[in-house]
């Protein structure tokens, strides 16, 4: 092995360790951010969850605004990965179903301890200045992709406002889904050939999931007023 190769190998280990520790801090911080909100999230509390001193967290995130941004951006990245798969479907209903299926599958992974939860986008409102501008821009990029799932010939009569409303509804339902999914056992789910969860035919009638319907995709009615969605704090245009 040459000296150059040894140097490169030696340099890769600290970098990998840095990224793993950083990812671990983010994973520990997300539940705190979701439960306590940005103002209630303290770096010392996050540090204690993973057996570090506060300085062990501030080494990676000197300010808690930076940690909150990292938590939110981890959620954006996860959703972009789901959207990559959803956008490959051929029609709007299939794209929406694929996104929902992947989101439910991730929720199951979270409950198994195999993935970190997604940060609540409501935390964006608590940020100010450049951190807020950065995550608001990231949210808008993600939101535009979600709204783009509705760009299909069969929905050509929907204008931009109609698609925006439906995208807000979809994101809000995804954000709340983990709350009601807690009422179902993980062993009721099985993987379909497309990698999305389906419901086991052996589930009792009390625990059967309703068949997925998306009538709101085609519904022409537009609400007279718009309630600010829990999952969509920035106004996406």
C-alpha cells in the first residue's frame, strides 16, 4: 500500500465517524424537537439521550438553530427519496398511492427502531432570519414536487390553486399518519412486490385498514377559506 493510499484511508475513518456521530445527534434531536418544539429543545437534553456532554453536541452544532435546520433537512431528504419513486408512476393516483405507501413503510421502520422519525415542519415557524429562510426554501422545493404529482392529463382541469390545496391536504395527512398508525400492529403489514406496505388478509375486521381512496384528487370544490396546515408553515407558490 502506498503512503498516499494510507493517508486517504486514514482520513476516511474520522470523516465517517464524524458523519455517523452527526447523524446520531440529529436522530436523537428529532423526537425532542417534535415533542418540545424548537423553544423547548435544549442541546443538553439531546446530549443526555446519547450519552454525551453538551460540548459533544455543540462541537457538531454550535447553536440549536443549526441542529433544528439539520433535523428539518433530514426530513426533506427522506421525502425527496420517496418522491423519486413516486414520480416514476404513470398517473396521479398511482403517484399519490406510492408516496403514501412509502411514507407508511418508513413509519413502520421508525417504530421498529430502524429509522429516525421525520421532524415536524411546524418547527419552521419558530426559526428566524437565515435559518428560517433556508428551511423555508427547502420546504418549498419539496412542496412543489408533491404538488407536481398532480400534474397529469386526467387532472388538467385543476388550476394551480386546486393542486396547491390538494398538496397541502396530502402533506397534512402524511404528517398526522404516525398518530393513528400507532393503533395497528406492525405484523399486520407485509411488503408488496413494489416495496409498499399492504394490509395482511389475516387482520381482524377491527384492525383492517380502509381501502385507499383519493376522491379529493378529482373533487372540484374549493374551500372558501384556507386553514394553515400543521405540516406546511411556509406559503408555497
